C-alpha cells in the first residue's frame, strides 16, 4: 500500500504548485493522493475552485485523475505536473508556466452548463480574459431566456453587470482595453465593430490580463 501524498496549491511561493494570479488565494487548496490511490481536493479559498463544473468552496471532494479543475482566473490544474510531483518525494515551488505559444495545445474549455455557473461566479470580474467560446455560450443562454418573454426584462437587469464584465474580459483576451466596449454607444458602426471583436480568436500569447484561456503551452 502506497503512502499518502499531498500537494499544496496557491499563490505563495512556498506552495508545491504556485499559480501566479491575484485571484488565487495565497494558500488556495490541497490535492491529496491517499494510500488507496484515490485523489481528493480540499479548497481553503474565498473564491472557490471549479471541480467538474461545480463550485467547491471551503470543503473537500474526491476526484478522478484528469478531472476538470479550474482555479480563479480560469487557471486549469495541470494533471501532467501533478502526476510528476506525486511520483517524486521532492517538494516545493513548482511554478505553473501556462503561457501559451502558437502550435501549443488547445484547452477544451468550459461546457455549456459550466459557462453559466462561471458567469455568475464572476459577477463583477472585470479582470482576466474570456475566450470566444465562453462569450458565445452566454449569448446562447441569453437566447434561451428570451423564450419566457415576460421574464426576459428581469434576466436583462440581473445580467447587465456580469454581461458587461464578460465583454471586457473578451476584449482583454485579444489584448485590447475594456474601454473599447464603449464603441457600442456609437450608433450603427460602433456595435458592428464590437461584434467583430467578439468574433475574433484569442490572442495566443500572455498579455497584461493573464495567459490565454484557450492556447496553452505543450
């Protein structure tokens, strides 16, 4: 029977896996591999951790290797790194280098349902980046909520701020300032230009708002 192993994950340099993001807590979570070969994750943060589309916050759950685990700022858990660290007794300070390059891997991204949960979990998040998939999945959710028309004005009111935040993050994803969202105030041509921006692909490299949520380094 193997010995239990644990990895500390967070922003501070003394963690086993360091995620350099202000949205990640200093000591965010523990990842444990128990004596029976079962993984579990414990969240210690205020922002929580997305595990298989569900928000884990100050609690624990069992997970399978390769499970979908995202830290705030849409930072995925690197399972290759986890398995490498679990296979060696050496500890301390492995920095996640998730800066993407052209030709690198493409992150599969959030599912349709995960997008809605992430949208409301980041209600006033005007930092970071949002890929094209995230933006247009939310556009589809807007179409779905148009069906019960009497409730649609309420939906628009509730989602005004997070929709604006999502648009800003989508602009950040292409290396542009969020102030470009003001283009929508220009009659006719402004909205068309903004629509084109929303259709553009992610900038494959890191920028001042973080690494690409789509393209990751192999």
